C-alpha cells in the first residue's frame, strides 16, 4: 500500500487561493472579442400578390424558397368589399413543369385581413399560395385581395 503525502491546507490558505483564482479571472480587456457572437439578421423576403375571385373560385400564385429551414408567414393585407369578411388561404407545392399547385400543405379556410393566417417552416423549393372562397363570397360579388407571403 502506498501512502502519498499531501500538503496540509489551512482554511486561510484555501480562501487565499480561491480569492487569487477569482481575481486572476476578472482582469482582462474590455474589447468586443470576448463577447458572444450575435446571430445574423435573417434576410426577410416579402412577396405581395393581388387579385380577385368570385363565389366558389380559386386563384394561385407561386414563389420560391432558396434555403431550408425558412419560416413562412402568409396573410391578407386587404380584402374587399366589406361584405366579404374572410377568404381561404393555403400553401402547397408548386409544380413548375405542369404549372399547377399541389394539394395544400397547410390552409386556413377563413383568413381575415390584417392577421397572419398561416405560419410554419419550410425547406427550399417551389411553393404556391392558393386564395379561395371558403364560403364567404356572396353571389354576384367579386372579392379583391392583397396577400403577403414572407419567408426568412
């Protein structure tokens, strides 16, 4: 059996060593190289689409997301006339070969102006925003709208 000898530390010696270690860590320069890096500001892409639909109709606009993991927000900035209280809004996959919008990946059947109707994340690719009558366009009425899609 081997016995190793350790130097005996008194409580005063322990406190002195702890204080010396703390003081040595507090000195240093105040330059910004010691600060944490900041996350880059995302590049927000805003796409605005205008159009009109009648009762039971649908219209589609396509857009492209170039980077994976993007946040996607979509909503109406205006809907008129006032008798049309809401429109349907969906996001699907755009097939550039056939120029068609696939089934909605996500949708909101009664989207109101001035609020985010759809939010989520998406990979890179071709997408479409579908505007449709969700049952709120009266007969013999044409609804006009402006819809914004943001991805960042």
